[in-house]
């Protein structure tokens, strides 16, 4: 029997100073075999219906009103809470998958600068400055050679809002030798991992 991972649309709704906010995570496409790209949407509105209409690009007045006033009156507070919600929801995606945040609000430059400010605390996110997009890969990275030697089980780290740089990279998953059925933590298998050649990405994380 072949195990098939089912990737499902997910969302989270919360309120900031009386404004209804919603974060969407949607699997978009397979960007390499077995690895999916997830789109992130964030909106501030007056009702669940209005937020859904905006995300699904309905051609109506409700969707247009959000597009023109994406930041809402609560401004940067909502963007900050939205980013924290993305950090929490990102653990719903599979190891090796990629999450993208784009700046598609009514004020894309302001949104891009706001997310850019948090980048100093989350340097593992990569930035496309031309398209104003932020990308995060759930560890282990798809080109990490650890995939060749071990089966991977994703876990949620103790602090799900922290960055996944340096040693925290290894707190995001368990490994199991492909010839074994016993899952072990990265600490338990550290001696074996030393023998696994690292990619340039992994060398940066371990530096």
C-alpha cells in the first residue's frame, strides 16, 4: 500500500479591535515531485462571507471593498497578529513543502515593509523583492540529502512561533532510517547525521 498525504485548505479567523481577520492556507501546485507550494491569504473585513468572497476573488462589492481597504482601521496590529497566525498555521503543511506570503493588499508597499520588519527575527524566510513575496520551507528542505537516507516525520517544535534557523531546524522533525521502523529524534541520530553530506543550505544552518 502506498501512503498518500492529503493536503487540505485550512484557515483561521480572529478579531483585532472589533475587526474580523482571517488567514487562509491553500495548496496551489506541486513545485517539485512530492513537494507543494502553499498560498497564504490575509484579509480584514466585516463578515465571514466578505472574507471568503475576497479570497476566492468574487466579482462583487464585498470583495472589492476589502481589496481597497486591506489594512483596516486597526492597521499594523492586524498585520502583526496575522503574521503570528501564519507562523502557527504553517505547521499544517508537510515537511519539504513551501509557504508563500505575497503583498496583495490595497497598500502592497506598506504590507511588504511590515512583513520585511519581522524578517529580521525570521531570517530563514527568503524574499523575492520584485514580486514582493516571502517564502518559507518547512524543514527539512527539499534538497537536504537527509531525505535520501531517512524517512521524515514532521513535529511541531516547543515554540511554534520561533524561527527555524540553526539548531531549531532539527527540532522540526524526527527521522527514521529507511530500513528501520523505529522513529528517533535528531539528537538520537546525531552521530549518523554527521556522516550525511550537507548541502549549501544545510551548511549555512549549521554554521
